């Protein structure tokens, strides 16, 4: 029987930023991996290293992307 370890330090819905950027492109509002990293750092969203790639909570990335798109649409 497999046992899953629950860590309070890892988001349950974590996704690599490159994968997130690809999925967010489907929304019609393309965003780069660098922009996602910058937004995460600016809004204190924890980034986790997976090899050489950064990962973050998908839920938090969706919120950041929403706010980023709204801020660009207003001006």
C-alpha cells in the first residue's frame, strides 16, 4: 500500500511555471515564464525548485494572471 506524505511546505496544486504559461496561453492572454516568476516574487507566492524549473501553486498563479490581465486591460 502506498502512503502519501503531506507536507505543509508544498502546495497541493503545484505546477511548473512553463506548464502554467502554456495553459494560460489558451485563455487568449499569453504570459511568459519570466513574467510569472516576477509576479510570484512581487506578490510573495512561494516558488519551489523542481530540478532547474520553478513551480508554484496553480490556484495562486490563476489569481496572479487574472490580476495581471485586468491591470493591463484598464490602461
